[in-house]
C-alpha cells in the first residue's frame, strides 16, 4: 500500500484487503506469510479456487439436489476436476507432517508460536477431543478457508462507507488524534479497542453488510421445538434459519436510525440516555446481530476477525487519504456477499512517518 500510495496507482481495495486477510490468517496459522501482499498476486490461484468452491456451495446450499447430479455424481466426477478446497487439505496435511518432523528432529514439544503448534499441543492436552492428525487438519482447514474472505469483505465494507461519508471520516480521525494516534505506526489492538467511535464504525459495517448472504440452516431436534409467544410447534427435522441481512435490519432492535443506512452513532450512547440505558441497548444490539452467528454455533474466529478489523481500519484511516475512481461499487451474493469496483487512488496524509512492520504490533 505504501508503494501504491507514493506512486498514485489505481488500487482495487477489495482485492488488496482480501490479500491482507489471507496473508494475516496464514501467518497466524503457520507463522509465515503466503505472499499475497508481497507479490500482489493470488499465489497458487488459491483465492480463485476458493471463489469457485463458494459458488458451488452457494448453489448446493440453496438447492441440495444439485450436488447429487454434480460432484456427488460418480459418472461426472472424473470430468469436474479437483474438488473445491482440495488445496487447503493438501496444505494442511503437508504442514502437519513437516511440523511434527521438525519437532522430532529438534526433540521439542509443540509450543504456542502459531495455531498449528497450538493444535498439535492440544492432542496431548485434550486427547479425547483432538483424537488424531485428521482433527488437526480439519482445524487448519477452517483457518485457511473460513476466516479470510469474510474478514477481507468486512474490511472493504467498513472502509468504503467511512471514506464515502466525510462526516464519519472526520469524526473517526478526530477520535484517533485525540487518543494520540498520528498514523505513523500500526494502531495496536489494545489502543484501538478503547475507542468508542472506532468500535461503532466496525460494528455498523458488520451490521449493514454481513459477509454471509444466505441463511445458515439448523435442523429441529427430536421432540420438535415450540416457538415462543404462541407460535407453532415445529416438528423434528424441520430446517430453520435466519438471514443476517434481514435480522440485522430489524427496526425494533437497530432503529430508530435508518436501518438501511451506515449510521455508526446507533452504537453510541444517545442524548438523554443514562450510561446504564445506553450500555444495555448497545449490548442488546451486539447480542442480536447475527453476522457472526449466535449461541453455541457462533463463529470461532470472531475474536481474530475483530482484532484485524480494529487494527486495520484504525491504521488505514489514520494514515491514508482516498480518492474514489468510480461512483458506486457492486456486490454479488454467491453465499458470501463479495464487493467489486472499490477502485481508488491512495495517498499518504500530510505529516505521517514511515510505517513500521505490522508483525511488530
């Protein structure tokens, strides 16, 4: 980003933020970057493959019968190429084998340098849960494919709406400046998480544009389920679900501000509210926002995603100016709701110094 800012080249923000999200999670998982940001390219075409897999999953989630005629059809399987996300399983198996060999050669035990080591250590700590390498591979697979597209999309959404509204941009920058942040170093999570308007901006981006655009279904267990407030009894086996794009616009929860607009102030204490009243209202919104799911099935990567969002949004807004090169972007719902057309020119703000390594903070 520094190079493009200084050269004034066109930046496809949704692409570069996706590269960042993939590189970041790869670093957390395997303790090294995959190389998306360094090369400015989809290394190994993994992101392209992931997109194709999401298209397939989106179709089959909506119409499960399709799977029986496509990849689930043994007659067609030889002609359809590699299964979606095969690369992720291959990379995970190879990484497990290499890391185990590394520890064996050095006569060391898995530590806490990355998720891979933590998962391997869990085999000894929780042998009844992490029963073998296959379980570790499944954990790694989720890290590789489930937390990058979603976070990259959310980063693009938040920055798009912030820079589209000069009032919001100025208010956020004023908060950063008042906290002593000048954009000359990466914003730490410890500092960023204490800023209420930055949190409001992040929450509003997650609310208005959930990365997942289709319903995550659940199956009613044996015995059925009695819906509350005099609702019907749903029999066992019934598929139920709520779409976050709908529930996140419930005016009774997220109003009275325009639920179709990007209004970070809904996440702040209102005039006339006590601290207790404002805190309870905001806590209720956070509880009922379904962007990360709900209950026992809530996204396991939520904390990592919020860490990335706070650090990147705060750092980017504090450091860069943006000039839009197109009037509106477009979105495409293939299961994940991907944006496109976030084309800008980025420039350094006056007075900011050289940016240190993101790995250092």
